[in-house]
């Protein structure tokens, strides 16, 4: 067993877990936060995307032990985040959500794009989303929503 202690959505949590436990399993099974979805479990689909020390990361291929001491933020940690609120509104308005399976990881990646790349165009948005797969939307609504959020933030400056 390995002792893992992380700051998860602003609060310190710790548990003894088998050394090979993924961060996704630690979050879901040991912390009962099920917003982080497991799709491929190979780091390809992006459904498990979370922030580790402020950077988008695949929690299914990150060992919980490797995140020891890190600040981790899952989709549940964005409830009161103003930027995430803007993205939720645009995702709804632009029909960027269908089945919802990819949505938590997609929203975290979308927030990262808007925060990190304020001048991103459609081509750059699509490039940044290449690690997040969606089988339902065809990405048009998702890209439209991110583009609208970027435009709104530029206008607000």
C-alpha cells in the first residue's frame, strides 16, 4: 500500500492505496467523485481529463502515487468558477453537449483553452481538442461554444 495525499478541489485528502492505483480510480473509488469519467483507460479519449497543478492531465494513466502532494481539480471543483459558468452557458446555447460522457473532460480542456489562449481561432481550438474525443457532437457545437466564450471574454476586456 502507498499513502497518497493530494489537495483535491481545495481540500486535503489522503488514503492508503495499492501502488498501481490510477489517479482516476483514486478520485472515483476513494473520494467518491464520479464526474471524472473513464473511457479508454489508455489516455487517448480525454474523458478523464482533470487539472494537476493547473495543467490538463489524463487521470487514467497517472498513478495516484505520482500525484502525491499535488493540487488536483476535477469537474466537481468548478461549480462556482465564473469562466466555467460562461462555458456551460455557451455549451448549452451552441448545443455542444449530447450524451455527456465526454463533457467533464471536454469542459476542463475548453476552460484551459479559453484561459490560456485568449486569441485562439477555430483551427487552434480544434488542434487543442485533439486529445478529447466526442462520438456524438461532431465537435461543431463544442468549437462554437469555445469560440463564443473567447469572444465574450475579449469583448469584456
